[in-house]
C-alpha cells in the first residue's frame, strides 16, 4: 500500500482526530503507522478505529487511487512539508488535505470573501470588485465555492489571473452546488481546491461548519459582503475572530435583510469597510508577519538585501536563496518553471518568493514572478 493510500486509511478510520494525529506523528508517516499496531494503543486509537485500520474499505481506496492518478492532485499529511502552516498551527488541524491545483497558494497571504448564496446584484458586484482588487494587490482570494458571493469572488479573481483557493465541504471531486461545475474545473486548473474530505464524499450539513473553520484559518482576514444574521458567512466570521483573524464587513441599506448580518458584525467589533483599500492597508502588516513566520517555519533566515544582488551571488554559495535568485530573471516566470529550475518544493519556493515580494526584490504579474531590483 502506498503512503497516500495508507494516509487515506487513517482519514477514513473516523472517530476522534487527536489519536490519529498522534499516531501519524509518532510513526513519521502513514505506512509506518499502519505497520505498527503497538503504536495504536499508545496513541489512544479506539477499538473501532483499530478495526478500520486493519480492514480499510476497498471502494474508498479505489476512489482515492483514481483521484490521485490525475495530474495536480495531492494528499498532504499533517506532517508533510507542504502542509500549510496556517492550518498546522491552528486549533485541531485536519489530519490531511486533498488539494487539486497549486498547493503553494495555501502558503501565500490570503483574504476570504464570503456572503449570501442569494445576493443582491449590488452585493455580487461588490464581491467581484473587492476580489479583483485583492488579487491585483498580490493576495490570494479564498472562499467556499458556494453559490452567490463565493462564486462571484472566485470568478472575478480568475478573470484577472489572480490566485484563488476554494475550501470545500465535500470531497475534491464532488461539485456542490452543481451550478458551479465549470468554476470548480477552472479553480482546479488555475487555483486550488482544498478539503479535508476524501474523494467521493458528498455534501453533508455537518461538513460545512468545519469547511468554514478551515477557510477562516487559512486567511489573514475575512470580508463579509452580504449576509443574513443566521448564515454560513456569519459562522466563518465568528470562527475567524475566534482564531485571532481580522473580520471586515460592508455596510448596507437598513431595508436590506442581507445587510443585517454585516451590521451585527460591525456592532460586535468588525471593521467597517467601504473600499478594498481599507482591507489591503490593514492587512499589510499581517502579511509581513506571516512572511516572518514562514521564515521560521522553513528554519532559514532571509538573507540581507545585499545578498540578493546579482553581483553578490557568492554571498550564499549553494543556498536555496542563491539558486532561486539565479534562475529569476526580469522576464516573468511561472511557478511550474521555477519549481523545475530550482528543485525546491512548492511550499518553500512560495514562501521565499513572498519574502522577496514584501522586501521589494521581486514582483508578480498574472501569477508569474520577476526581478525588480
């Protein structure tokens, strides 16, 4: 059994998450975890979980195997180097993530744009306007691929070649709602679909609050465009606040029932915003802090500014920074080419580029990177 299928077996075992996470950490990888039953009881694995680990469901394994065979599909374990640190350090992180698309987007500073499934025309326009501005400012736009505000934010981001992440409450191969079939495909090709659920998992009511929790944790801030007082967007905003993330809300007409949720958030302390620049300005410092956290995550300090000049390449002979700087030119280069040229993992490469962007050494245009100094 491959490590990916062993990991799927751990996920499918169900039950309390903490014992399975402890087992994975103790064993080092999923195959080792399944091979050593002595670790199961030591990690707190229950009898029902142990039975599931001994006899994994063949239909599940076949579905996972077929999904993983497609290009751009990955199953990231909690202890995988490419697992996004924003989730790894969150409360009760998922054991693993199914990712279709570019996993490096999960390491970049992101802003969630959420709201009603049945927005007003103005609400849909506002979602698109804010998403476009965030993408052009270099932020990834996150949402939940629901109808309405979510779909408008994803589509607007793709229209300007920005990075967008859709956090799903289903398996990565299940489109919900069906009206988003084409958008689901486009995000898999040009952005990233991410979920803690295995392929073949259909929509279930209990999955969507956990979907909202992941979205809130992945993003530096959450912007609520339109929302009823009881809605998924309000849950996402509350979870973001609980996680210490920034919450923003757009005000609306007192006669619009979809503005009531936003007004409540503002009364409860969310930041009232009237333009995308209000959000971008406030999250700039958080993006810089995230870059510093990524440096620590990678356990390598960023080089001094003069070490990133072409004339001083020898300052860090053989380092990853030197390798990346040498392959970067003044012509835009996409991530796939940089990964191929440097041999770096997507997570490490993305984090290094983020640091260089924030320090003004590198810029990006339509997902391609180039030197500016």
